[in-house]
C-alpha cells in the first residue's frame, strides 16, 4: 500500500515509539529482579518490536532501514521511550504508563477502520490487554507493599508522568492522518482518558500526583531528540555497523 506523506509521518512516529520502547524493554531481559519478570519483559519487548515492524512495513518494505539506519534527526519517537531505564522502578512505571497510553492510541486507529491498519491494530490491542494486566498487577502489588518499593515507585511516577504526556503531543502529519482515515482521534484528545486510567490506580493505592500539563513545544512535533538518543541509536546499530553491506 501507499500512505500519503503526511499520514506516513504519523504512522512513522507511532512505529518509532513501539520500536524504541521494545528496545528499552530488551535491556532488562536476564537482569529483572525475578524470573517471572524476565519472561514478562521478553514478551513485552517482542510484542512491541512486532508492532513496530508491522507499522514500518506500511511505509517502506525496507523495514530494517527505517528501524535502524535513519539519521537520528529523522526519528519521531516520544521522549519517554528514549530515556534509559537503568532503575527497575522506572522501567516498570514507564511500561505501565506507556501501555495505558498505547491502548487509547490503538483504539483510535481501530475506530478509523483503515483497511491496512485495522488488522494490525486489532492484533496489537489483543496483546496490549496482557501488557496492561502485567503493569497493573505489578504496580498495585509494589505500591501496596509500602516501604522502599512504594517509595521508589512513587519517585519514578513523579519523574515520568510529566514526560509520558508527550506521547499525546501533536505529531507531524496527524491532521492529514485523520483526514486520510488512518486515525480517528487527535493525540491531545486522548490525554483525558489516559489520565483517568492512571488516576484510577493512583487513587486506589493512595498515591497523589498532580495531573501533568501537555506542552506542545516540549518535543516540537517529535522533532527534538533527548540527550539519551545518540547512545541508544548507537547500541541498536552495533551489529549493523560490523558489516554495513551484509545481507541478512
């Protein structure tokens, strides 16, 4: 298929989010606090990378080039997925916040019923139910445990909630994507239902965090990379750089 250029820009941003959150999840495989979480993050990463590959393929059959070989300035990822997850609490909180948002983003694509995106979105939503269940169970368990577990999660929430709203910042090509029937709802209009999901668990566990404000200038339509992106981009290109001309 061929997406019109503005709609392709919108899909590219979602694909970049899925790709890089998947890459960040892989960093915890083998070093999670217990075996069940190693298995969970392996599955989470695999699903997100699969979503990314499916979206990239709608834009260009050269999926690996889109995923790995673009210039850093050409990526359209949200800042949340670029941040390193060197602390387990931050990795878990990010997964939970991201997957709550992802539900609404995929539902907006399902509602548009674009024939090429609809099967991808339906499959993703089915997988995302398990992602959200994982995040909800772990967040509730650790927040209810009190002590250091609760303290570290609350600190991570305070640090990341304001970054997570960037997932809903208007993306380049979004208006065209709505016009082309690729997505039914603009990103900023998904912020309220996402925050309702977030606040439901926070209220149930006695956590009070001020609702963050969406600042459209923070990421400038996803055109601004974080200082952490360069190292991440280098890491995911490590094997490619060994032999750039290799055929895989």
